[in-house]
C-alpha cells in the first residue's frame, strides 16, 4: 500500500509541475506614458503568469489585493522563471514587493489561489519606474 501512495504522490507532483510549465504567460504592456498597470482576475489553483519586461536600475513594485486572502503571488527573475525556486514568495492579501532591479529582462509574476481555495478575485498592480529611492533594496541577480 505505501508503494501506491508514493507513486500517486509522485504523479501528483509531476502533474503540478507540468501545469505550471504549460500555463501560457500573459505579456504585460504598460500603456504609453504609464508606469503601472492594474490587472484583475480570478485566481485558481493553477497559476496565472504575467510577464513584464523591466530594466536594470528600475524600481519594480508589485501589489496584490484579494478579498479574504484568497490569492497569493510569486516573483521570478529572468533567470529563475523556469526553475522551481522563486525569487520572492509573498503571503496573501495586501502583500507587496518593491526592489531595484539588478538585471534587465522578463520578470514573471505568478498569481494563484491560496492553499485550500478554489477561486478568488484579485487586483494586481505592477509598476516599473526609473525613480530610484535612496536605500531601496536591490534584487540580486541570479
């Protein structure tokens, strides 16, 4: 019996990894002259991935709001987007991230329902500015 359980668990983990790999990312484009964009949607167990191109030295701000703490986000740097280990994993509801970027490239923000939640509404604000703030944390390059 334990052998079947381990096999089942292994298959479930592989299916979860495959689902992340198969999810089609959505390219985020800022409107002309804008430095931020607001994205709204329904988080599910399978992550929705947003890809934003940002440059070295820019400040990347991410803010997620979800009623009842139903959604969470994870950030991947250009070099970590296809790896299992994210660059930043936040909590849920009202969570935010802000840092100066140390490399240019595509940053991936994955939004998924919190553990145990099937679906949750969310509002995600992503901004990339050239307004460096003295003392701002710097996101290390991978």
